[in-house]
């Protein structure tokens, strides 16, 4: 019985190593920094949260297989870190959603931010659409953004 267990274990190790090698060949990881390109006077008026600093870059860490992707996003102090999901690539078109859970009045709320745009090599032109879920009185925040792939040379 011990021989059968060890033989099974030895057969499993090469298969799992092959699966890991195949997996690392298919999935890639990329980091992108996106900055707001919407002129300040073109942004919607409203009492936007104090932590929303539109001059600070948003960072996306993306795990992709070439057609779909997921990852995480850091959107300054508000709304903070979020989960990047539903990422799709169709030719040069890209779209994804970021779900965050900032605290409002000491209570976590769920905020959903939508992104769509075009990829051109190491750059993406994005449109961000966000209506504050916790405060529907705010207008839709729609910003244009330029994202650049971060080089790790």
C-alpha cells in the first residue's frame, strides 16, 4: 500500500509541475498607472468626497490570459483599493469593473466603477463612469483617463 501511495505521489509531482509551467505561460501580470485627463472645468459639479484626489494616479494590477482579465485597483484614499473584475479585451477595445468598499460614516459601502476604452500598445485611453452608490444625489462622474503600462526593467 505504501508503494502504491509513493508511486501515485511521484506521478502527481511531474503533472503538477507541468500544469504550473503551462499556467505561467498562459497568464501574465501587468501594472498600469492611469491619470485623469479631463479638464477640471469640464468635470461635474458636486460635493465629491474629500479623499477623491483626481490628480493622483490610479494603479491597476492586471492578471490576463489575453482575452479576459482580473486583478486589483488602487484608487487613492477614496474609494481606496478594489477588486478588478469582468475584464474583457476585444481587438483594441477593453472594458472592466472595479468594486471597492470604502467606509462612509464608519460603515463599509460597495461602490462600482466602470471603465471602457481602447488599448494602443503600452497605453490605454479610458473612460471612467462612477455614480456614488451611497449618495445618489451626486451626478455621474465621467472622466477620461490615460493609462500607461509600468515598465519593470
